[in-house]
């Protein structure tokens, strides 16, 4: 397991929890996919909360040196 990737996954789950994310699941997909080592899937109680979670994760990680490469589904929450 890649230690840097694991650290980033833990950071993302903590940031999601700070915004009261629900049902967070981490999928390790590195053995079956070339595009990522992990998927972090989480939810919220409504579209506004989901967007706040996404914004919080994106903004915080950008400040920490992890710029966002791609985002989908933001408008739909």
C-alpha cells in the first residue's frame, strides 16, 4: 500500500467528517485500475451540504499542495 496515498485518503475522510459527511466509504481500486489507487465516496443530507463538503476538501487540499485535477457532478450535488 502506498503510504502517501493512504495519508491523503485519511486526510480526505477527516475533511469530509468536519463537514458532517455521512456514509463515507473508501474503495481500494489500485489493483484493478490504472487511474487511481482509491475512491472516496461520501454523502450528505442535501445538495448544499454535499457541495460544502466538496468545497471544503478541494480548498483545503489545494492549500496543502494537492490541486484538483477533475470534478464531476458538483452542480447535481
